[in-house]
C-alpha cells in the first residue's frame, strides 16, 4: 500500500491524502514547555506521596490473613 512507503505519516481512514505528518501534528514549543514545567512540578510530588504511603503502610500486610 502507499502508506507503507511513508512511515512518517499517520494514515487517514477516509483518504490517504488527508493523512497527518508528524511535524504537522506536533504541539507548539510554548505548549510543550508549559507541559514540561507542570510535569517537573508534579512528578516529585507524586513520587513523594507514593513513598509516604509505602512508609505508612509498611509491615501492615500479613500473608496468612488473606482472602481464601
């Protein structure tokens, strides 16, 4: 098929000519920077909360008291 000769292109279900190139589908640099700032702020918070929850519930699991 023709779309196999253009690996950098997303196929359109209606017409091949209406497909989307990777460059045209990319977000603008300003929106990517905005998302990067948000991710850099939230990922440490998520990791800290996960570590805190693991620390709080350590030792509370007993394998002999599980569902049978």
